[in-house]
């Protein structure tokens, strides 16, 4: 599976962006997916996950502001980000979370997309 994130950009605080993650491979429908981010000088962290059945989970920092979704026909996972804050500035990646912990991933990191939120 190859995972490529795109859709980032520069946005003012309070604004919105929608990120997309294009996934190759024939197992898309059976895979869980997660969005992760890495801010400058920080370690990469989990943002949200979505199961193959569509169940979602969010880290507290983004709960109520971000929405993860998937389109199996397009083999794409989305992250709708609303009410963006400067602290959301990071490179965003998608990956397949590990069964033991979603903070671990099972695939090599693909291309991320930079989100910059100005104050």
C-alpha cells in the first residue's frame, strides 16, 4: 500500500481545510486508516482514525473540530479540519494504524502535506 496525502496549504486561524489521502492497493476496504501530524521540532502524533466499518476516533486536541471520513470507491481517506488554530500547524500524513495501538503504524510513511495556520 502506498499512501499520499495532499490538500494542505496556508490558512488563517478559524479557517478550514480538507485533506485527502490517496491509497493504492486492493485491500483498501478492509483497512483501518489514521491521520497523523508532525509539528516542527515535535514527534509525530496521532490525530484521528477510521475503521474499515467507518467507526471514528479522535485525539482530544482535535475532537469537535476535525472529521475523518473515507470513500472506498475512490480509495481515499479525508480529514476535514475546521476552526483551525496556529497549533494545528504541521505536516499531516496518513497511514494504517497497528492493531495493538493506533499510535503505531504498519506502513512506511508516504508523502505528507503541510498545513500552516496563521494567527
